[in-house]
C-alpha cells in the first residue's frame, strides 16, 4: 500500500516515522533492514539523529538514494539483475569514453569531433562525463526517447551512441521497469521477494517515471511517503504573478480563473508543486499532520500565510519582533562579522538557544569559508565571546592537507615543477614525516632555493620538451649543483668550477637536510616519469596506492582522509571493471575522476558536526533549526547561474516534472523559510566597498521584501532591513544603545574610541624619557651610523627590544625578466669580491651567469657585460690605492664626556692620501651618506699623523665622491652625539631623507632654490606615487604617532647634521 503523509513541519514527519518504526518490522524476517529513501546524505544524518532521539537508538536502518532504491527493488523482483547498473552515470562515462574513440569519426558525429579537437584523453573523458550526465537525465525524464532510439528511430549522434551502449545487452532501469510492469500484470512478481516496507522521507520531487514505479510497488509492498508540504490547502493550480500576466496576455478570457493566492508560495514552490499534484492525483490514502504556527511573529505569519494559502495585508508588527532580519553589508567579510554579532545577541537574549540550534547556509561556501574561520575562529583573540562551529561542503582540497597533497602529486605530470609548488608539498605535515623533515628544515630549504636561484623546471631538457630554449639557468639541477658544490669546496673559493658557481649555504649538519631534500626530489622525479605514461585504470590505481606510501606518512588525524582516498581509488577500479574499460589513459584522467569521486563521497560531509553548522545551499539541507541564516544572497549569486550544454536535447523542451536549477534554488529559499522555527536571518552584499553604490539583492530577497512591505504596517521595508557601515569599527556601532547597530568586539570598540579621540595632541608613544639614558657614555661609530640612519628603529630595537616583522622573501616561480635595484647591487658586490680576489673579466662573466640572477638570452648577456665592465673599472681604481694601503687601526675619540670608538681598515682602508671606500650601488642612498659622513668626520677628528684628512668613496659608473678636510669635525660629531643621547631615551625628531633635503635647500644657489620649493613635500613626508614617506614607515609611524612634525625644527636639525657635508660636495653628488 502507498500512503502519503503531508506536513509543513519536517520534525512532525520524523515523529510519525518513529511511530511507524515502533510498531515493529513488516515482514517475516525481523532482521531485514529498514529502508528509508532520502534525497542526500545530509538528510540521512539528520534523520538518524531524530530516530535515535525518539527511539533511543538508530540501528539496522539503510538510507539509499532514490535511484539506488529503485534498482535494488527491481532487482529483488526480477531475475539476473546485476548489483550495479552499467548505465549508472559514473560507469556509463567510461563506456562512452571508449566508444567516442571509434564512433567519433563516424558520419553524424561532427559536433562531437569539434569537442574533441584538442585530442586529449582528458578532454574526451570530460566530454564523456557530460554526455553521461545528459543520458542519465534522459533515463529519468525522457524514457520515451530512450525507447524510440532503441527501436531504431532517429539517426542523430546521440541516438547512435545510445544504441551502441544499449546494444551490448546490459539492462537499464527503463528496461527493468518495463519487465517489472509486465511481470506484475502477469502475476509473476511475488510480494515476498520485495522488502516488507520502505519509507520515502522528505524528497522534494521525483521524476514521473520513478513516481509511476513507486505506485506499482505500492500495490505489492508498504511504501510510506513523508512529504514536506507548505500548505494544507489545494495549491497546485496557483501561479506566480509573472506567469499570470503572461497567461492573461495570451488568453485574456482566462483571467477570472487564474489566481496567485500566496505570492511567495506561487513563485518559489513550482519545484515541489507538480510533485505534490502527482501524489494527490491517485486514490491512495493520505494523512495530514499540519501544524499551524501561531501568528505571534513576522516569521510565523509568513509560514501561516502559506499554510492557509492567503496573502496578508496591513498586519501590525508585534512589539520587539526580530524574527525576520535582512542585513545589507559591503563585502562577504562584513556579512560574516555582522552575523557573528547578531548570533551573540540572540544567544544573550535567549538563554535556551545554543550554537547547535543555528544553521548558516550560503550559495558559495568556498568563498565564505575563509571569512567564517577568520571571524568565528579568532573571536576570543579579538576580545569577543566564542561560538563553536563547523563548516561543511567546502572544497576538500583547501580543507584537508593530505587530500591536497595527493592531487598535487598527481598533477606533477603537467606541472612546471616550480620551486613554490615543491615547497608547498614540503609544507604538508604528512610529507615532512615521510622524509624526516621539520618545519624549520623546510624554511632552511626555502632559503637555499631562493639564494641558489632555483625557479622552475628540472633541467634544460625539461624546458626544451615544452618548446622553450634549453637554458639551464634557474632550473633545479642548476641550483642543486650550486649547493652541492658549495658544500664540497672550501668556503673561501670564489671561482667558477666547470661553469658552476658554488653556493656555500650548506654547512655541517645541514648536509643531512640536503640529503633528505635530494631523496624527496628523486622520488618526485621518478613519479613525474611514471605520470607521463598511459596506463590502464587498474595500473593507475595500484601506482597511486604506492604513491601514497612513498610520499605520505599520515598520523591519526589523517587516517580518515587516507581511507577516503583509498576507497575512492577502489571505487574507480570497480567502475572501470564494471564498464569493461580496458583502454590506457593518462594520469590526468585518473586524477580527474578521483577528484569527482571524493567530492561526491564521504569528504563532502561534516554536516551537523556540532556547534553552528555552516554549509552550502543544497536540496533538503534546510532541516528544522531554531535559527536559519542565509548569507551571500546577492544578485547573480542566487539563484545560481547554470550554463546548459548545447547538446542537451531537453533544453527548451520543458515537461511537467523536469528539473531546473533555478527552480531548485527558488525552492531552497522557500525551504529555508519553512525550516526556521524562531528566526530567519538574511544578508547580502548590497553596497560597493569602493564607491558605496547600491547593489541589488537576489530576486528572491526582493520578492520577500515586496511581500513584507504590503503585509505589515509601519515604516515599510525599513522595519526589517539594517544597512551596515563599511568598517566594523564605525562609531555608529558603539554610540547609541537603542540603535539597530551594535557590536560585541572589544577590539573594534577600542578602535572606534581611538578614531574618535584622534587629534594632533593625542597621546604620544612615550609619555616621558626612558630611564637609564646616562648609564653608558661609550659608543662605536657603527652604533652612531645605525642610529642616524633610522632613529625610530634604533629606539625600538635597542632600547625597547621591539622589532617589526618584515615580509619574508618569496621564492619565485619564473626566471628573472629584469634586474631590480637590490639584485643589481648584490650582483656587483659578488663580482667585486671575485675581482678583488684576482678573477679575470671572463671569469667574472661566468660568475654573473652562475648567480641565476640574470634575465635569459641577450638581455642577461648585456647586463653581465655592463656589470663586469663597471666592476673592473671600479677595481682598477681601488687597485691604485691598494698599492699604498696602510694597516688597519683601532681608534678612540674623547668628545666631551663621550668616548667614540672604531676601526679603520674594514670595508674602507687607509692610505697616506686619506681614507678610501666603495659601494656597489648605482646611486647614493641616504644610509650611505650617513656612513660616508660619519667616517669622514672620524678621520678628521682622529687626526692621524701619516694620513691625510681627505676621503674618497667610489661608485661603479659614477666615479669617486671626494670629501676635503673638515674643520671642527669633533664639534660636528658632538652634535650627532647630542642627538644620539636624546634618541636613546625619547623619540628623536630626525628623519634622514627629509634632513638631507633640508640641508640641500640651504646652499643659496638656483638649484637649491628649486629644491627648497620641494622641501615641504619632502619634509612633511607624503607618500603617493613616490617612495613611501618616512612617517609612513612602520617604525616612524609608531614612534611619532599622533604627533605633528615641526618642519622648522626638522629643517634646522637637518642643516646642522648634513649641512657641512652638503658644503663639501659638488652639485653632481647631491642628487
């Protein structure tokens, strides 16, 4: 007997199911499992929890999906039905792929050949999957087409391909249904061969063919259909207003007979409307378990309106009602932040509300998942109460490192083998455990790769295979050879050995790390070679299992994922065997199918895993929750856009019962509205975060807002909609306690207070001098240089032990296409060191090539030649002075109560004609000016009897900066010491770049007059398109926060420190 139980409450249907189960099994064998057919695994999990809650335990219950249930029942009634259908979509895809290789060249398959133009087996497999998906829909919704094609009618390529598939004698569900109907009519089906009872629970719609089959089965066994139905009235003939308008335009005489009744139900319920009409069209018994929600809130009023099929007008909103909320934000991140605050508010006001009573759904869970984890996961760190949560349905490759590793390994065949890709594999814990590496080891390896110049490709041959020039620079062999040679050769060896420039970064115990890296790379190269082959599915399954053992050492937390991968591999093996697929395929085909298998398998779970449930919007996911939240409901985001295949013959040929993704999404919205028991929360990005222009919501949200505006009295839609500021630290959240805007974040509250209190006389970084400034009166010249070059950083690092974390240098994934300033300087330093050790120009060119810093081809050669030329000229100048070089000397100066120490003879050296130094940059930087001036002052203040008081500083391509003797050098150093003394205990207002600009502006000549006009812009330190202003740097910004820079004082200080240096230099060296 077929019985239908209708209710607008899913939990009421679950209670009725438990009552039926309590009555005991139907059938002779009490150990037969109970069959409950569900739409998806999420519903199965919720229902199993409901049964356990109602009966104490859920045991011996199976939850098949509709297709599996139909196949199993037909198999029970008929003889010789295989366990798995050869027309099951995953199996059929392999069969189609094999036949496309031969049928694709036949007449009539011109369209298919266009799809296969790339001539890759992965493209053929993906096309086969799409065709299998379309054929699967034909089996469900166009059985008459299938029967017509099998009888020889139609000659297009799809009909020919279907006949090729069905001609092998394998049954499909339509042929079994036909055989079953015939057997029933002949009385050949024995009821004892069928299950005693089956329940179809919460399935929103079934194909007409499935429905007819279930009706026939209902004559032989007990089938209960538990149907969620929004209305207790007959609503199968109501139409949406748009549909009514279209019908009236075409047939004006029908207008009196057309009705909308409830606009929301008419517009959003089409997906389930036809299915319920089909259930009610027969004479089978039906039960009604409708629950009338009281009209005590806006949400309950909406549900009541659908239940009784009415359109509400002008109802007063209950006082303090917030059962339906619509929030408008500027971004997905702001949506999640607002949601967090609103849920905290609900739980504060409702003591009996817990996180497990809340579900949050979004059309695109992968886009929102990072913000969910950032906001909900870090709430305690930001001074906000925490809420336990779980995220379901997100991309398993992003969420599970072991799964990510499997696919990164399988994708190595098509990989460019870049250094970042390899490092990302080494970052995975399971890989580190397998090759006995630690996170610190991987950091060391990253430094090695960056310094040795590894970018991409294993060797020159690998690049040639890609049709590129066979240049070995920046390949793995290039960098590894450098590292190995650097370890083998003495550290003072500056030369090139067999065209390899040693990179001496590997020392002592680090050799073990290098050895493990080599073992990993050898295994990876061997895998890459295997992946370039074509193999059978069976072979790929075995090799992938072996790959797991080679590269991954899972811990207890990883075992579930590893088992899921192994299960997926085995399922693909079984699919191919069932399909009789013998063809050899590429690794990309196997990897693609494995990804599909895992995506649809157990890895798609974590639904109802505890706490607030975040998940995607999928059918029958809206099980009852006290609070139902939908986020990401922007225009174009929901209903989701679907691109139909142009070979899908169902497109544009709608029949009753057909599925539509847009109709499915409209019903999902209705389902969410029905499932909310206390609160329905909606949000969307309704404002542009750049220009604040309005962005429309989803049409479904607009329809709801239109209904609310006419159904309830008050200020219209403003009663339900809250527009939020761009920033979470807006003062509007914290000023008015009666406002609709509020926040629980203590950090944002402090930020808002800081913004409100911000003024030029705000609290300084230091509220007074630091203690201990007079304890030591001895300083080295290097310390003075570090101080004068960056007074703020010196105060933070040396006195307060505060350091700013600098951005880590990245490992590039492509060879250099230009030489940036820092790299060019490093190259000249490398070349100069080699030149000073006696290397000839040809060897210098080899060294330049060996660094891996040069762009490829002619551009790199030109840079190498010009750099060598500049360095050779520089070395020639230095060599002249080297002939007169004096021994290094330590020195000490007593200036007031300060002792200044240093040593001549490190980078710069002494000659009878003065001090000689050099830099390898192609311009004079401010820190170099500080260095030059301090050492020149020290030379003049020390007054060495055998050394002149002049200094020369050489730059490649620029010549020598010559500084003449300076009178009163000790007094000038004393000015620096006074500033240093101030800077040890407080924020010294000295900004070296601005100070230099101030000094240049005071020379009184025309050039300086022009520079003086630029002085305010340079001194006030505005960034813009220029290099960042000094106050924009983090250290200066912290130390001088909320303080106005006194430009006049800065100008005076700059001229006092740098003015004498400016006076010593010709104009050409002032730029």
